[in-house]
């Protein structure tokens, strides 16, 4: 359904300042280039790699959450049949992983993450030693034989114990706070609250989650004496950052490390930080001059892999009598676990929340404090959405509570506050480029209304609720936007090189890193349109640090916005080169030729004169004496791209209808509607897939998944029996509508679509559940929502 | 106890003999001894279903089965589905419906679906949905996987009708 199909709905289309470039390929759901190999079992994932003489690695891990290590004895391990070597931190003597912010000591406390724990362990599962054996079964035997002695310390497992404890996770952080930044305190906050018609207060909390790529982490490292290089084949979203950090921890020149990435079974952010295991395995392969493989098992992935999400928002909002928000005051506390991740640091979540908390609403006065706590839990990485699911949940609960207090419809409260004029510079000093915030809200509501769900809700004696979530998402942060966070490692740009060979086929590189997002297809569409060639003539190569000088990989929905723009620019330059050579060979002026849309260059004033790309390439490589004097041989071009200023924002509204089961308290989703705007859609099916998959993960966080710990810091979910990953029976079909506001400053008008689903779903589901419980007097502000909580609300409220 | 055992089984129509420790899983034998790496291992405790293969025509978790238990069995993996040139109808349907993103769970879903379609060729969408709840996918949100299998079921019925 499109906006104009909804009777009575007037849709104001945002004025595009830039007409998105659509061509023969962009905008079409063509068959994915990735599919044939993945469907036939001929993909190559990291655990599929087998090298001659390859050894296997595993880790002796901490069994307690917080302890001083008094001894590690690996002698029995080394004696196990099949075990080749075993090393602790002292044996390997590697540099620590240190991620820094350029902030004063009162705002940020630098801490180090050793590759293997040294004098102390800080979470259950922390690696203490690495065991190398001839097969993975012997590795397990060797790990079992290791003896670790320690003195157990009190464990910091929640906000209350962290802030008042005498125990320190890191000696450098006396109060267990790694970051404490009050980013905004704009004029008028207190005045607004003192004059408020209604003040709303809410404490929202989201449980600790695992991003849970179905392929666990893994690495195969090998030493190549001829290249004088360590080859690290690893499933990472950020190959160049792995290369940089491996070189630093091993204290070797970066040119002696090459990182390549095979097919990846998902990442979702868990693989966008550098893992200590990757570095340890690389170090051992270099030391032994033997290939070494490590594949994380599921228990390790659930307990010792990077986790995410555990955050608390204490939000106060003032509203006037007309339902306009007049001030927002927020305290953000994120439990980042035992260590700061590289390159983002423990500051990533509270800093993003602080910068973007006003969300899609016109907030005139804003105060925020953001803190990152350290605790004796597995460290965290920026999982799909990165604090947005949490701050969006906080502000969307505010809207719902304000609606109740003001006796207004919740959608109407949003309508009165949502940003409608663009570009809009908010109280948070962020400029939002044009989007369809209001339009998406109107269409989502109209869809639910048209389908009769409000009637069902009113008439049915079942506990049925409707929930909304309206949000935007800054996609593809450029270096300028990241620099504002004061990171010392500032992501942003990306590079691309394109080459056409003598057959006219094209290979293009990108510093981004596909791990399910279909880059091989969508980037090929972009290139094919710019060069007017068949999309099957284009091959994308990613995930090899030798092929591109530097790159920032794939996270923050940056790939199509930044990487896609870089490949578009490189393609355009190659096209110009083809035309220049052709003009020379056709003995005409460069202005008198153009690409003909069919794999050739045509002379404009005499279309009978034409050269195919193969003919031009033949000259460029094999008969270069025919080239113009000022053109170098070969058909190659390079480009870089960076998003200027505050970047671009995708947006969406989600609408959900749920039923709370009166017998069990279980929540069933009856209807899920997503209205999204990610600018120009390169491949509609792929965008739908990103939305649906994101929404599934958001529902998982809202209703099912949580990593909990007991008071000793022992994780309770070490298998899929306890960590509840939703199956097809828990995830509903989702209907998706697209609005399209082309981005003015990306090459294709695209905005990025990777994370939106995950951001919107938790708030939408939580609001719907609260609506279903509206007669009970109970309001829920915590995810995941447990059936027992819902049931007790239903029973108490009846 | 860990003395090697000579295992004989048929994999994708080929008779194979492998020397295995009794504790070695069928998944490891397929992936690492026979180098059929299309079968993936996602959890090693029988929940995610990425390692699903057909053993004597029934879907089985290859991570939960010791290889020695497959003595004399007929095993089919994802590598058996295409003919080397063309995708099977089910594989083609997965591609057309965008039923895979990263592709890691896909071989397990394909083999599960083949088992389900063989057992219940008349299955409609809801029954297919119920059966596919055996496996986990983290990328797609499942909807397009159900669509793909349902479309294959429908077209196979039309072909045999």
C-alpha cells in the first residue's frame, strides 16, 4: 500500500533537493549474486577453511566473575595427548587492547583489556590461557587439564553495587564509572518543569542481550614466510581495524599483517569490535609458524562473547496544556561490562543516547547525563541499533504516558510534537535532513485503522492493545559526526577502487564488509548503472586488507550510504576515462562522446561510430601505444567518500497489535506494520529483508532474550535452552510500506536500512502490551516483558 | 574408549569409509573428514538446526549424532540438492523469495524443508510454519523462508497433479 491509497490521508511529500539516481538496475529486486554459492553449500565460512598442518586453539576461561589470579599451571595441559602448546599472558607478552576518547579525566577513564587475563579476571568466561592441539577434541581435553588458582573478590553485577561498592573492577575507576558526560544542559529546563501543565516521569530498562550471529566468532591465522606476513582469516565486520590492532598488540609493522574475511554468518555489531581471541590466535600462529584455527563454541558465544543493551533511562519530560513537550531531562546509565571495546570504547552507548535522545520530536530544552558503568559481566559491543532501541523506548514511553495524563490519543501527542520542517536543527545541535516522520506516523495509524484493529480492540473481550513507535536513525556517520564524540579513532570515510579488465568485466573494491546485507548485489547494481553495463559483469571484492588501503567495515548502516557512494564515484571516474580514451580513438572531442547504455561509447554526432568497452580495454592494456599521450595505461579509478556534517537520517513508524493471553500472560503479535523511509531503495527485496530481520531481533529483545547473572556474576544463560531465541512461531509476518525521501548528499540518494527494524520494535511492542493492559492499572517499562509479569497484571487488574 | 572405529556410510549417493573416534560427531565427519562444508554448525547442542541433514530421509541434527550411529545409513546433505549447473526448485525458491541473507542457517533450513515436504507434501502455510520452527534464523525474520517453502510445496503439487 502506498500513502496515497489511504482514503482521507493527505501526504506531504518532502521536497527532494536531489533526485535519486535510478537506472536500469538500481531500484530492481534482481537475483542476489551471493545466493548460488550459499544455497549449494559452496560458500566459504571461516570454519570451512582447512590448511595443511593446521592446529586448533581453545581458551582456558575464568570460572568466576571477579578474582585475583594467583597461579596458572599448564603443565598437565601440555602433557595431554594431541596438545602441542599452551600459553598464558606472560608467555605471549602481548600489548593490551586500549580504546580511548579524547576527553578529560573527569569524563572518561581509560582502561586496558589484556589479550589474556593477567593478575585478575573480571568476568566468567574471560580468557586466561590459549591451548593449541592437533584437533579440537584434544583442545578440549587440554583445557580441562589446566589448573587456575585465584582469590575470589566481590562481584559487581548491577548499577546499585557498581556505584556504591568498595570493590573496583578496574583500579583506575574508583567508582566503577568509565564515562560520565553531561553533554547538554540547555537554558530553560528548570523553568519548563516549573511551568509544566503535566510532568511525566519514567524509568525504562532493557535487559542484557546477545547480538547472536548464528555463526559464532572464529579465526584461522597462518604465517607466510615468503610474503613476510601473517594472514588472519577472520569473520569480522572491520578487517582493517583488526589489522591495526593485531599489529599494535604484536608490536610489528602493519604491513606484516593481512586480514581477509570469508563469508560471514551474520555479525549485527558483535563482530564490529576486535576480539582478544583474534589477536591471541594470530600471535600463536606467528610464533609457531603453523596455521591455527579457533572457532568459538556456542557456550563461549553466549557467556564470553561481546554482549549488549543493558541500559537504564530515568526520563522526565514537561508538557504544556496543548500536549507540546517543553523540556526533557534524562539520566542514562549503561552497564558496559568488564572492558571497553576497540575501537568504540565503553562510551559509545551513553554518548549516542545523549546526542540523539530528543529523537523525532521538537524538544525546546534538554538536559542529559550519560554514564558507562563497568561490571563483572562480559563486555559489550555496539549491537544493531546501538542505544537507539533504548532511548527510543524511553521517549516513546514518555509520549504514551503524556497521552494518558493529557487524555489525548497517543498518536495525536506524537503528531503535535514530531518534526515536520526540514532541515531541522535540534536542541541537541544536530541537523536532521528531510524525512517523512509525520507521514510515516499518519500512514501507519491509517493502516491499522483501515484494517479495523481499533474496533477489535474496543469490542473484543480479549486483552488487545495497539502500540506505535516513531523514530529516526542517523545512518552512515561520517568522520565529522564521529569526531564530535571525541573518539581518538574516528571512522567515517570509505575508499573504492574499480578496474575493468581486457574483457570489459569489472572488479570493484570497498572498505565495507558484507555479512548478509547483499553488498555483492546492491553495489553491483550501483556500478552497473554508472557504467551502463550488465550487472553480472560486476564483481565486488571486500574483506581483504591488501586490496584497499584502509576501510571502516560495516556497521551503523553505513555501507550503502558511504561505501555505495564511493563505488559510485569510482565508477563515474572510470566511465569518464573510458569516454576520454574512446574520443581519442574515434578522433573526436571528449564532449562528443557518451556511454551508450549498452557496454560501449558512442560518438554523439555520428552514432554509427562506436567502440565497445572491450575494444577500449584492448587498447588500454594490450596496445597502449595508441592511448592519448596524457592517459596512463590500464582502466582503473579510485574514489573516497565521507558523509558531511551531521549526516543523514532514515526514519520509520512501527505499529503493532498484540494480544495478552489471559491464561498464560504470553504476548501474541496479531499484526505488525512498518512504514519506513530509507531514501532511494537500491534493491526493494533487500530493504524489506533488512526491515523484517531487524524487527525480529527487536521483538526478541522486547519479549524473549536476556542474559542474566546471579549475585556472584555467574551467567544464567549458557545455552539456547535458557537464552530464548525466537523461532518462526514467535515472529509474525510484517507488512512494509516505503516512503522515499532521497538523501541530498549521498551519491545514490540512499540513506541506509540496516538497523531501523531493531530500533523500532521494542518500543512499539512495549507500548502495545501496555495498551493491552490499560484496564489493569499496571504499566510496564522494562524489556524483555515476561509472561509472568503480564499475567500478574491481568489477574490483579481483573 | 577412544579407539578409532571404521565407519561405513553413504553420503549423497557415494559410499564412504572413515576412521573415527567414537566421540566424533556426524557433523564433524561430514564437514572435516569428507570436506562437505555446506552443513554448518551453529550451536552444538541441537537447538539451532543449522546442521540439519537427512539420515535415511528423516531430518537429523548432525551435531547431536555421533558418526558411529550413522553406520550403514544413507545421508544427504545440502551438496546433494543442485545438479552442478542448476539450483533445485527449492533453492531457486529461496533465492526468489530472498529467504536467505548471510546464508549460514540456509543449508539446515533447506534440508529440514526437504524432509518436511517429503513427509507432508500437502502441507499448507501454517503447517509449514510450524515445522520450520525447528530451526533458527537470525537474519530474515522467517517470513520469506515460509514463503519460499510454501511456494515450492505448491508448485510440486501442481507438477505431480
